[in-house]
């Protein structure tokens, strides 16, 4: 989740906005902006508002302050997206047709009729396998998007997914290199046998962060945020490959770079899919699956900036395949990578480990470890079952 911890000095000095090279346009959740206005310099005036978000212009250093204020004062997810220009930022909010369509349209048939295929795979989910992957990912000093170990961790994920699919000639695993930072995203593609032009995506962010000062060199295990999501995806891949599953529609698994600093990796990928008119019929975001934070709910669907029909479909998948209590919460504008897909007109959902009120307070600290989240991956196993069912039911 896009939250920033650290002992950062507050107070914005927006005189640096005279530097057009450094300044970035940012769309920020309007409720967040109104709450933190007293912390900002008077020159940080809203430039445009729509769809529950507001455009402001900040330097990279000021964006770091923004992240800190959101977490330290409001104790919640980030809620902002970086943009390269005012045009891009304003279009993200004024293209109401795209966002409205992504939230309310029905993109495919949401029938549940693949139990004979999905149920045996759901039963293969292994807590031990999930736990081992979480430990491997959280052993990297940091997965910060500009760090050497951030680059290495993405390569490790690529190699792990490639090894799991090494016997399949219909599967491709690639690093997606981005402009402007060294960490790559990871994309695995299983080409559909009958309708390859239709795409089902399951993704989560691959980076971790504690602080951006000093080039993000602080120890950042990120076990829950988001080694858990990437490990959940890896477990789904392991099961699909072991079962020799061959979908009718194309299935893609993604590990996004640079989520923690404004959804940069997923925004670049989703924008390119829109430009190429790709036919994405479903996107699931797995961001934090390790810690059960809400007493009476095991899985929590985020109702805002997500697709209504797909959310309801996922709820029925939980009832059919996972059989745990679930409910809804809200996480605000731009709280994770699903927002990149929604902004580009694609149906996205984010099943989460708790309500926002019960969010894990250890994330973005050096204490975001497997042990601090309970010591095992039994909660993440529920999400692996759900994601496996999501893929099989949508891709066939």
C-alpha cells in the first residue's frame, strides 16, 4: 500500500515549483487534501478538482512530505498518483467517461460454472509455499524502486516465475523496463487457446519502502506490503503450472515497480494497454494479504474506484471457493495499483486483508515482517484460493 513512514520535516516550500524539470503534477484524494491543507504552504492551491480528486503541482521532495503527512497524521493509505504534465493529470480526472465506464460497466459474463476445474486447484494452495516466498522476498534489504536490491528483487521474481513455467511453450515471462527508474515490473503471459485477445490480469506491487531519504537505503522488508501479494500471485502460478492449466483467454500476472511513489509502474503499463486498445476483461490487485486485521471479516473488497459487477462476482467466488466472511470498505483515490487500471477504463478490484480502519500499522517500517503479522501465511492462503478461482472462472 502506498503509505510513507519516517521522521520527515513537515511544511512545504513551493517556491521550488519554478523548476519545471523537477516539478510533478499530482492528483490527490480531495478529502485528504482538505484535511492536510493547514500543513501546506499557501501557494499549494488546488488547480482542478473532479471525480473526488484534485490536481496540485509538487516537487519530488514535496511529494515525499505529502506521503508522510498522509500516513503520520491521517494513518491511512496514500491516495495520490504522479503525472508528467497538467494535461495528463487533468485528463485523469476529466475523462469521466473512462472512469465511470470502468466502475459501472459489465465487461464479461460473471457466471460461476468452472467448479470441476477450479476446486481441485484451490485445494492445492500451500501455506508453507506462500510462507517461504514471503521470507525470500522480505530478505532483500529493500525493494525500493531506485535501489540495487530493488532491481535484484524484480529479477528474482522474474526468475521464480520463469522456473515455475519452464515446461510450457505457451508461457512467457518478461521484465518490463520503465522510463526514469531502474526497477523493472514483471509480466508473465499465458496465451489463451481460444480467445487470446481477451485478457485477465492478476497483479500486485513488487517494491517496498520505509523512507525515500538517502535513496531509500533503509531496511524495508515489506513482508505484508507487499511480499505477501507477490507471494500470493506466485502460489497461483505454481498451482496453474502444476495442473497444466491452459486458459481459453489470455492470463497475465504482473509485479508492478514503483507503486509506493505514486503508482508509477502500473500507470505506465495500464496507459500503454489503453493506447493499444487491449481488451482487458478483468483485473485483480493483490496488495497486502498476510495479516488478518478485522475481527469479523477475512477478505474486504474496496468499493471505491473499482468495478461494481466484478466486486460482486468476487464476493460470490469467496462464498463458493473460500468460504470465509467478507465485506466492503473504502480506501480513497489512488490507494493502490487497481486505480491505474480504473483510470484507463478497465475493470479492477482489490480484495484486501482488512478494512482501512484496521490497516497494519507496521507497514513501511523495518518491523513489517512475517513475525509481526502472525508468523505464518494462513491468511494469505485465502487470497491465493480466491485468485486461483478468479483466474479459472474468468479465463474459461
